[in-house]
């Protein structure tokens, strides 16, 4: 019999023989870049003697083997598979929840109410809900019903600011605190909810963490990063722990690092269900081939080699992206363009400014605006408001700053000019335009078939696979870019 003694952060094993420990040692590990280089036969400078595999089953000499508690379902599965009886002894203490303040009623959709019920019942785990499904609103209600002192962590300051705004809207100004850095952690410790980035959370003191009884991590797919492991080491006393994401997977090899902290899905809803309920609109995806000569002799790296010369600064590809945005705007759509670099964004802006009508002299913004980290935060918000609420900004171009956590519900056309193949990033971005809004009937995504470099072709094929696997998307692959105007003409009206 294997006994599994479960604590908030660690689970210890007693009674395990060498066979099952060997199995778990192989299964509960993932490769670092060193291991991947070794597998590829690449000799890295400096010989460390380490094989490069990060092992999550720890086998110290003086105490029983242990593993991060998030991996408990994985361990149970492997024990069952190999015929080992096991018994779980839960040593965690579930604290009493507080009584929520009366008079606060957060309006929820039916599936959000179900997610809240299951989260309160299970106390820990991940809400796996697609982008645009209302995860923040749902988690606000979970926190409200628990009414415990909470640290709410998000990956970027923009998402933190948006979350703080939502919390204030529901609960008033003094319910939560937006914490930047550790300087003001003492007064923040008196707030019911402290909202901060992971970078700030990693700098907070053990004394601050003692004031917290619940942890919420937004965009949970980032939790494989070492920063989150360090944060959770301060939360060993914390029983209630939740993650939320629309992409409960990792594009790289380190998914187990995320599962080590939380791996159980509390609630899941699919994009198909959201479409059937009228919360998403169907999307039409088109791949436009990029003609031109092969890109050669540019090196092997993406940012300075084939990505730079084959995507970000490729003249034909830039013209195709600009004309796609122009034609989509002419059909009455709100057009968002996502780019990979600031230089690419500026190039597209200049091309489009020469093509689109100029704004009046007294206009605050141009007909085409580009938003990046170089744009002042206040101006960023004003540009987004103009794009959403008026016809002044006709095409909005942005880097990753317009990625996850930024809501642009009126946009119904996306020109995905950035390329790359990261599945998580693509999945987050491709939902930018499919939020249901009054008058919006569908959305369009334009992507590009990069045939002018072997690596870029592989990336295009990887993106195409993601689109094909999304059941709410209809995908077309064109043979020639000149077919694009005809493809648009055969689309159902967007508004």
C-alpha cells in the first residue's frame, strides 16, 4: 500500500517501491533547453554533468519521496495503471469562509453560476474557459462568496488594472488594492483583495502572505514560469487556490511545471457551447499565400533571421496585410491588425495611412493608429476608446500589448500579421474578434501562408492546424492572393 500524505504545496509518499518510484521519476519530469540540445546532438559550452531533465519527484535521503501537490492526479493515475493500491491522507486544513457583504449581486450567465458552485465546492483548481467567456466576472463572484483575504495575480499590469477596475465596479473603491512593488505591502495587507503582477507578487514578504487566505492566478498558462513556483512557496498555508485560463496547455515542453501547482480542472466550457448560447459569433478564417522569392541566407534565428526578413520586414507580405485591412474596412468592419515587432507595426501604419481617408484636421487621432509599449499608457487607453466608440480610428494596429486581457468587443476583423507558431498565443489572439455584440453576426481572421522560407512554412502549417481544430471556425486556403477580394464578397455580412 502506498500512502500519500497531502499538504497544500507538497505530497509525501511512503510505501513506494523502486519500480513505481522509477516510473514516477520518468513521468514527472520535463526537458530543459539543455536536454533538448542534447537530444538534438548540439554541444553547449560548459559541461555540467547534468542531463538537463527537470524532475518533479524528489527523493531525498533523509525524508520520504515527495512531489508538488498539483501532480497528485498524475501520481494516482500512474499508481492505478501499474496496479499499486494507494490511500490518500489529506492533512490540509480548510479554513472557515467569511460572510460576504450584503447587497452585492453580480449578474452571471448560467454557466458562470455553475462554475462558481463547483469552485466553492472544490476549493482549488482551474477554470478552463475560452477567451471572452467572462472569467474575471466569474472569479469575482467566487471571491465574494468566500470573502477571504485574497491575492489576485495577473501576468501584465494592463490586466491588473482592468481587474482592479472590475472589482471596484462590483465592490467599491476600498475593497481591493492595486499593488505595484513591495513598498506599500503593509497598508495593502488590510485589503480584502490585493491585485498585482507576478513580478510584484514575487517581491512580497512572508509577513504579507500570512495575511492572505486565497490565491487567484489569471491567465494560468503562464504559471509554468519559475516566478510562480516561488510565489506558491509563500502560500504553503493557503488552502483556497484558483487559476483561470482560456488555454489550459503550454506550447513548450514545460506543461508539467504548470500542473505541479494546479492540474485539476474545476469547470470547462467550450467555444462551441458559447457559440450555441449566443455569446460568440462564428468566424471565417482565410489563409492568403505570400508570393515572392525564397528568403535565403538570413541565419537560423526568428527575430533576426527568417522572422525579420520573411515576415516583419517582408515588403510583399506587408502590402498584402495592409490591403487585406483596407478591403475589410471597406466592407464596414472594425479591423484589428496584430504585428510581431514595432518596426512592422510602423511600416503597416505608413502603408495604410496612404490608402485610407484622412481624418479631419481637428481629429484627435489618425485613421490608422499603432499601439505599442512606446505609446504612453493614457494615450493607449484613449486610442482604444476611439477605436471602440467612434469612426475616427478605422484600423488599429498593435503588438502583443493588445493581446490577452484587452477587450475590443466591437472588432470583427483581425489581420494576423505577426506569424509565429506558439499555440497559446495564437489561441488567445484569434478570439479577439468573435465576442458577440449587438449587430455583429460573424468575424473574419486573415492569416498568411508563408511559403518563402521552410521554417515560416512550418509555422504557417502549425497555425492552420490550430484554426482547423477550432470547431467554431470555417477555414479557407487560397491558391493566389488575387482570390482574396472574391472571398470577401462571398462572406455573409458582418453587421
